[in-house]
């Protein structure tokens, strides 16, 4: 069904808004699926703050160009829908791939991550990445570990000096205690 120019402009604006907020998108083909099946996937993606939307390919290409994302012409053919990740891209990809594995009518064709388009085989690798919070923690650990070791190394000579002084003072105290006991005994 043909749509008028005003409706096309509105759709492009909606796509641009979604793409500006997106961490990445998964391009899918949904040929032959029922609305019930699509709604089931939408519900799973909503749990992860992701969105599933059927798109018009030519208007999507315009929107991708406007936001500076890659425009994968080879992926944008046929009935296309996008899984748009607003927070955790690996989790969104994992959900889409799991759904595609259980439904032969649904295909994950590839994706767009910023200025790069990726094919379907690369999606699996991205889906296996740990969540962003864990990656951040690992990075902080990698940065702070050498600093922690350096602080320990700098403090170690001071600890050794304190241990020597303590041993010496303990020895002097013991000698004085023994001498005072000897003097009291005499």
C-alpha cells in the first residue's frame, strides 16, 4: 500500500529518533510469521529495554544515513524488521538468535553497530560478550591492579623497618625486664 509524503517524513523522523538512542540494531527477516509470534518476540525484547519494529526499507536507509550509521543495502531487502537495543546490545542479539533458532520463519540477517554493518555470523560472537557492567568492572580491575601492587611495593620497606624497630625494642624491653628482676632478686 502506498503511503503519502507526510507519512513517509513522519516514519523517517521516528526511525531517526530510535536510531539516535540505539546502541545497535539487529536486522531480521520475518517472512510468513503471525502477529502472535511477532508480539511474543516484542515482549521478550521489551524486558531488555529493546524494541522490535517492522520497517520500510527505503525510509530506513534514509534514517540510517541521517544518523551516520552504516547502511547495509544487502541486509535491507525483503520484509525487514529491526530489533533495536537501547541498553544491552549483546543481550538483545542473544534473545533474537535464540528466537530465530526456534522459528524457521524468522532469520537474523545481520546488524548495525555504529558505522559498521555486520553479517549474521558476527552476531553470535557479539551475543557472547558479558554485560556492559561486567566489562566495566574488568576494565577497572585491570587498571587498578598495577596501582595496588605499586602501593604495596612502596609500603613494604616501611613495614620491614617497623618490624626491625619493634623487634629491637622488644629485645631491649626484655633485657631491661631481666636486669630489673635480677636487681630485685639481689
